[in-house]
C-alpha cells in the first residue's frame, strides 16, 4: 500500500494574493535576514489580511541546528499564532515545520517527529510554505533537515503531519534570485527529479512528476539565467522544482544526495552544488540497473543540450550553467580533503540515500566515486 502526499499548491503570477483570503489573525513568519532585507517579506505582509497581527522571526541560519531553530519558541508560544508561514529556502521552511510541530505539541521532543509517531497536529494552527528559491522542494515535502551542532552530521526529521497545508509558488518571489543561487537550486531540483525517478521506491506518481519537472527546468533554466527577469522562464523553473520536490518526497533520493550531503557537510559548500557535483558519476554507476529509465529521461532534454547518454547530457547542461562536475574547480584544499577522506566515505555510507539508490553500493564503491570526481 502506497500514499501520495502533497500540499495544496497555489501557483503562477499573483499567487501571493491568496494569503488575503485566509481567516488568520496571528501569523508567524519564519525567514532569514537576507530575505528580510531583500524586501520579499514586505511583499508577503502586503497580501496578508489587513487586521492580522504579525510576528517575524528573521534570524534563521543557512544550516540551522536545534538551538537556532528553537531560539524563539517561547516568543511563538506567547504570540499564539494560528498560522505559520515559512518564507525562504529550505532552512527557513524546514524551521517553520519544526516550530509548527513543537508549538502544537510542546510535550514532545524534536526527535519525536518521525513517520512512526502520530502527532495529531493542527489543533491550534496551520502551515504555509513560500519558497524564494527554485530547488529545495521543502515546500512540498514532509521532511525537515536539522544540523548537529559542532558535528558534520545532518538529521532528517520526517512526518506526514509537517507537510505544509499550502505551498505558494509566486514567480515574483524568485525574480531577484542571484545567478549563483539560481544555478545551485535548479541543479538540486534536477537531481531530485533524476534520483527520484530511479529510486527503489519510485512509483507512477513520482515518475510522472519527475519527467515533467525535468522538461520544465531543462527547457527554461538557461533562459532564466541569461534573462533573470523573464517571468515565464522563472515560473516554469519554479513549478518544475516544486514538482521535483513532490517526486522525491514520494519516492526518496539516491546516491548523489548521499555523497553530496557528506561533501557539503565537511567543506561547507552549497547543497545543490555538491549533489550536482556527483550526479553524472552516480548516473554512470547506476546505468546497469536503470538504463531504460535514464534513456527515457535523456530524451526529455532539448536537442541543443542532449547528448548520447544522460550522464553526458547532464555534464553538458551543467557546463553551460557553470555547475562544476569535478572537485578541482572548487579550490578544495588537497591536504584537508585527504585528511577527511575516511570521514567523507563514512558519512556517505550512513546516509539514507544509500537505501533507496537503485544500485547497491559498498564502501569501496563510494571511495571509487569520490576518487573519480576528485580526478584521481
């Protein structure tokens, strides 16, 4: 028995106006300082009901740990929100999910947020996610990532009950997204789509979303990069990224994420950049078990990008985008890399992405892929 889970999705131009239809009085907005300073929170506030009270929490870190996420939990309890809105990238939206759950259930621990525990949320409030990047997929997933303080490890908390009630995909929120973040997040979205498509838990629903996500992103990302204010291209990439989020949320990720999480945690490099770094080599590794599906995906890419196999197509597109596929372009300190090699392998080996990757892999196989991407 399978379940397909998704929030209600409001998308397209002027999507933010949906907020004004809500019957919410006390609204907690969770974001970071960069989003606050960009003026995007003002756009959100202008669309809220005129008589609502607003609490803005704007100090969420790029990779928040438990303490950072819960720094303002008492402020939230005193404010008594009936609606949480996570605005930003994955960190802000994930933090909104955690705060929402712990406000609803002050008696539980953060690590009680698992698929095995019935939480009975939504007695006091609801949850909306508004992404300001096109890639993390957090607005459509029932997971939240929490970093371990003073450690390289990240914990993924998951429960169907922290899936947002609504995801609002307004292209206005990504028109000013800088090129670097546009590349990183769209690479993340494409990796979500490709990995979910061949994951061991893939299903007809996740497959359909992955295919459409790749079609929308691959046909629009280069124009979005060269013409960042083009609403149509931005909107298509934004919707595609959300579809990729729904796809992997309902089928899971794979080896590129396992390797990318490890590499990003040790060297503090953006998530999208690290998973994309390993994607072509992971595709090559998986080809023996996923050739039919990979070939089908390859045919989705536009003619001016497509090569004879998916791994080469991805490398070609990434080159045009400025996404690296070898470590040598990242200025990694060689001594630090070799000193941490065993840790990199261990972290990847312990990732949940290993479980759902279509091709089984052992420690030696992980070492081999690290070495190939390193250029050994």
